[in-house]
């Protein structure tokens, strides 16, 4: 972690910035520093295909080429990523964009500096007999219990012309796949790139209603975040991290089989068939058309901020200019 590098005062900052700024970070790999800066990055969840670009960056030493040594940590639990970032115990964290909005509303000085995926991953997955979300009126839909689940469900049902108030919900935790396969639910909130792919491999025919198709803007679901003090005091370090991850996701787009292999090699216990299917589904979501991965589009984020407040995830639309800093991903 950056806090473990103990240099005194202003000398520490000048040395740190000189180390990062002096390192090659071009697409050719460049020359790396003899003294790369250690940086900790906490994931949002257990390693999976959505993190393929991060592990590709490690496997191909893109972090070293950018003058850093990236230490990637899975969170002890999904809620710990934001807590550890807020407490300054990690330097960067991958956060769900809704968690970022809620933290900002609490007054936490967190800033999004790079999109990890450029599209919402949230969806409602329905049994084959329900061809449209409006047919869920009067039916029981499973939710994990996260506040964003209710916003996702309401937006999708309303966007299809249904009545969200007519839908019955039950908290199921993370059992969407098992409950849907067993026929215990008409539908469930889930991620199309995770549970959606798993269901398609097990039993094709389920309907996957993606959030952006039913009223939500195409916002980035997952965002690389840091504390405001880090962004202000160490912009060269932030840029180095973003550059390393951008190169990793470029590889995941151009060589998905190679990126899948990198992920499986560095993280034990993954199902190769599921990793490759997930990565194939995610490929077009890692970058906007004609652009490098990681871009933060402020117009889209302003539309997201309005949606966030409309579906009561926050009391007021987040201040996009203060919540995101797009200059590092350009």
C-alpha cells in the first residue's frame, strides 16, 4: 500500500512523482523504474471475468512498465471494498457505481477515475414463459437485498410498461441461479454477465432483461475509485494505475482467450468454461466504440445521476463533476 512507503514530507511526494513520471507507459511496454511504487487495489468481488483486464495487466507486467507494483486483493466481503478505501487501508478500489453515489452522499471524498465496464451489468432474469418484464405484474421476483436491486427492478418493469408496485419481492441473497432453476421464482435481479451466463450454460431459454434496454442510461457499472486526496496529491500515480489497467483491458478485448488464461493462471479454482463464456459476453462492454477502455463520459454520467435520484438510491442527483475525474482515462 502507498502508506507503507515512509519518506518524509515534501521529499516523499517529489520522489514518488518523479518515479512514476519517469517510467515508460506506452503501448510498447517502455522501460520500467528500478524502484516501482507499491500500490494496492481492492476488487469489488471475488476475481472473475470482469477483472480479466486487471489480471492481464499483472501477467504482462504492465504495472511495472508504468512504474508501479500493483497488488490486487479480493475483498473479505463485498461491502469491505468501500470501507477499506474510505479508511485509507487500500489505495484504489473497484466500486459499484451505486455504492459510490451512496458514499458520496454520506460525505465520503471518493472519486471515480476509470470505468471498468462501460455498461450496466444489472438485469432481471425471468423464466422462459415471461417474454416481457410487464408480465411480472403479480409475480414473485427474488432480490439480493441490496438497495440497487429495487431500483433495477422498478426501472425495468416500468420501462416495459408494467407496474412495479404490482410485483412481489422476496430476498434470496445470492441464490438466483438455484432458485430460478428450481422454478421457485418468476424472475430475479442478477447480473447478465454472471448469473445470466451461468443459466444459459445450464438451461437455455431464460429471458435476460438488461437494465439499459428498459429506461436506464448506459452508465458504467463498475468504476476504479480513489480518495480525493490521492487524486489531488498524486495525479501521476493515478495515471500510472489507469494506464496499466487500460492496457490490460485492451488485451482482454483483442485476445480474450489469452486474458482468460492469465486470469485462470493467477487465480486458482475458476471454471475455465464459465470464465470464457463470461468474457465473451463482456467483451463489447469493456470499451465504448472506437475508444480505449476506461472512458468516463460526463453526459452519460449526468443522465445516470438523474436516474439514481429518480429511483431513490440517493436523495439528490450526485454532483458528477465532483464524483468523477475523467482526465486520467483520456
